[in-house]
């Protein structure tokens, strides 16, 4: 994930208002972005009469610059220090055709500066700019309040929010998702449409599980990359003394093979055939490999859940933190706003929020044999706020549908085995009814922290996906 967000900057002006306001606004905007550590691309001040964008010629110059540096620009920030010129703004964006998110800001007037020479009227000008963006079909993000100060804390928060939206939108639109193996035959739930995903810019790269198994077997036990991975594994969590070293070596070789395939194919997230072929034909679980990749912000989903890992990737982009895939699994006694979410598991260790044990699968080991099932990352998820998200392709309507909301991991005790999260979601029964009625899968992506507003803005405004936002 690219760490530094770079914005194209567009400062608007209108000649019947003070150009000094526009010049001061440009200076304040550049200073703010430098202070916050963001990159920026802005037309040199001397390229236009006021250093801002007003005429069609100004728009062409700015659009040309944006086009030349298109690969750098993650989003565009439009600032109106005065009324601004709607055509200067919309012509720039229409000519540049960057296809990135746009944030529109307008400056506050001061009540003691409303003379003809001092007034901004940006409150009104913003409506004109947004009207034109609507006419041209250019989606945009609004600031929290209709007008605000460039040097204020509110605009700082808006920029930081917008940066996260840009990460999600641009990351998802360019995503290459790995599908490692076939979905378990018993899980028709995991069906999805590659073509609907591709329409949103998401490419699915497939590989047969046998290729991964053969690549793992071809690695020597004492190969340097296997030895390095063994060191990582032993530092990652507690491995019970009863686990033979050969099982850990086998897991290390699988991790190297999957990691090499991901790197060779520029994969950002992967969905893995985690049972039963890998246990029966290679002799270990995939969970630990997936967990460690997730810790490196390469999310991995169980059971070849491509749409599930897409949601995981969006959450990781929104927060910069590892995400996980969980089952909506059990009621929590008579508390209808709580439930138990679990998997075998492949949760990244920092998602767990505490130390983990690396041992054998529990449920699958009863039928596949414990000797074939080393690699589960076990423990109870630590309490704290969380965001949940699910994406699903709907072939019947030709759409991508999602649901989204926020809740908490609790510290309620739970004696289940594997990776366990006790979750509290306000109005949980309403959410469950929505999921059942609309045919959603039993898997859900979750991340520590609250980011539902970011994800909702990204997927609804810019990706055009259907969103059900679950609220308290």
C-alpha cells in the first residue's frame, strides 16, 4: 500500500471577487498539506493571472499538468477562497479525466469582512461548482460543513478522511485478487462473478492448488528462504512443544510457495482453498500462511471467498491495519445484540490484539487427522471497536451489493476453540434479517477500529455499489 497520498490541487477564483483571497487561500492550502505530510501537484503560480484557475485557458493548463502527473495523483482537492469559477473547476476535471476522488471545499466568510472588497461568497459559489460536477457526472466528496477555514481543524479532519477514501477507491479499482485453488465443493455460498468485479476494475488471478503444492515440495528443507520463514513463524506465536519440527517446516515451505506466487503476480489480496485438498495432499493447514500475509497487509480469505477478501482489502486500505474474515457463527445466550464470530483461524496476530497460539485445526482435524492440520492461529480477539463489511456479486441484478456497519469486540468469556470473537452489534437482529432476506454469505470481513464512513463514501460515491449501512 502506498503510504503517502498525493493530491492534485485546484484553487478557484472569480474576477469580480478579490484575487488576494485566492492567493492567500492557495498559500494556506499548500502550507497545510506540507504540514500534514501529503504530496501535492499544483499549477505554478505564475502560469495564470492570479495563481488560481478561472478561464478556459487556465483549465487547459491545469488539466495538462494533471494529465502529465496522473500516475502520482490519488485525488483532487478543489478549494474556493472566493466564489470561484464553476467552469474553471469543471473544465479542468473534465479535460484531465483523472477518474480519482474529488474533495470540494469553500471558505468561511467573516462577519466583519463582508464589504464588496472583502467578501468571499464561497458559500454560494460552492453550490454552482457542485451543480456543474453533477451535470458532468463527476462524483465528489463534500466537506463536513458547507464552508470551513483552510487553516482550521475541521478541514484537517476532512483531508484525512478524504485521503482514506482515496486509498480505498484507488486500491480497489486496481486490485488484483488471487484465487488459490477451487472453492470447497460443498460451499456454493462462495460463488461469485469475475465479470462484475472486472467491471469495477478488480482482476481475479487464478492458480490451481496443485501448482502451489508442487512449488512447496520442490523447496529444500534447508533452503535459505525456508530457514528465514521458519524464523518468522517461531517469532509469530507460541507453538506447543508437542508439534513436531517437520510440521513447522512443511508450513514454512507452503508460506514461501504462496508468497512467491503472490509476489510474481502482483497480488494485493488472496482467497485460498483452505480445505480439504491441502490437508489431504500436502499435510498442513493454510491458516498460518494466510495470517502472516494478512499481518503484512496482504489480506487472505478462507474457502476461496473472493468477495470476502475484497471486503477485507477495503477495510485494510481504510485503516492501514490488518483485517480478518469471520463467520457469523453463534448466538450469545439470550443477548440478541451479541453473537460469536469465529474461524479456524487465519486471523493476523495484531487483529487478535494479543499473543496467539499456533497449533492444529480443531473441527477439521476430527475428520482429516491432527497430523495433517498444523497451522491454525488460535486465541480470543481482544475487546475494542470494530467495523464490519461484506461485498457480494449479484448476477441476477448485475450489481455488486454490500452491507456495512460498526460494533464492538467484547471481553465476554467464550469457551469455543479456534479464533473467537464475541461481537456486539446494535440491532443485530435487524442486520441478520437483512442478510437472510438478501442472500448474503455467512462470512464477514472485520477490522479493528471505526471506518464505516470512509468505506461507505468510497463504495457508494465512487464505485457505485449498493450499500446497506446498518445503524444503531
